[in-house]
C-alpha cells in the first residue's frame, strides 16, 4: 500500500526539477490534463501544454530562470488514488538582470496513474500573507 511518503517523494522530485530549472523533468511531473491557477497569470491554465507555452514565453521575453526553490511546512493528505500536497515555498528567480525573491503558499493535487506513479493534476499558487 502506498503511503503519504510516496506522494512526498513525487512532490519533492517536482520541486527539485523546478529548483534546477530542469524544464523537461518539471513538466514530466504533470499529467497532460493538469490545470494551473497562478496569482501572477491573467487566467487559469487549462492544460500542461498551456503552461509550457507560458513558461517558454517567460524564458524568451523575460529571460526567466529559476535560481533556487526551498519548500517547508509540507503536508500530504491521501484520498485514495488522489492526494493533496501543501507547502510554503521560497523561490528566487531571475527576470532579465534582476533577481526576485518570492514567498508563496502552494497546493498541488496528485493523482496516481495506472502504473502507480503519482502525477500532478492541479497546482494553485498564492502569495504568503504578510506576517504569516
């Protein structure tokens, strides 16, 4: 039987790929039908392909690059073949010549695929409130 540790392993692999700006491994952590709600995006993204296009635009137009990403306060809630992962995430990115430090909270919903692998199917990102 899978445990929350299996979901945590999948979540940390996704976070590690993001932190390393390993675009291929990062997007491979998501199901093709994954959806994304980012406070920095004008509208929700309804597929992994839509997010990949946005990411590519950030890289080309803004010279976007993830420099580091640190996760804390991790929690996994198993619901059968679905799991909800929440954490606080501190990310440093480069946009052009400037570095930006982000303090955010994130929820990632995982679904177990037919092979037993945990894939992310939804990501929701919000800024951490001041004083939190």
